């Protein structure tokens, strides 16, 4: 069993103990995408409590499935509706791992073509 499998199992156990543990649902969705199973993430994403987290997760899951339009739509929603929940640098708005300085926090591999807006 790999580390992502172990993490998913631990998160599922945490959700059994506390189904309202919202961060666990977010992490489980991310794990499914990292495992190359973004289609499995969608039912979990629907359970995410906060709209900005849901938009972010939809963006990476759709992108991982090759559904660029849906991914772009989710990113657009994130930018316009939740600017306070995006990462900014001195050049303007950017997403995790997409700054030209390549300060990666996870999206660089999944979304290499997303740039500073």
C-alpha cells in the first residue's frame, strides 16, 4: 500500500468518526486526483462545504480529466467570486504552483499552463 493509499484510508477512518470533518473531504478529493482517479473525486467534491474550496477542487479534477473548458470555468469562478481565497504575488493574481518563480505547492504538475492573471 502506497502513502497516498494509506492517507486515503486514514482520512476515510476520520470521516467515519466525524462525517462533518470538512478538511478531510478536501484532502480525500485531492488524493484521488493525485492517484490519477479524478472521476472518483467528484462525489467527494460535491460534499465540500465551502464554495471556494469546491471551485478549486473542480478545477484540478476537470483538468486532470482533460476537460479544459470545465476547469477554466471553475478557475474563473474562483477568481471572480472568491478573490480573497486565491494566492497573490507582486505581479498580480496567481494560483498555487503557477507563479513564474515556480514556488510550487501542488498544481505545477497538474496545471502547467495556468499562468498569472
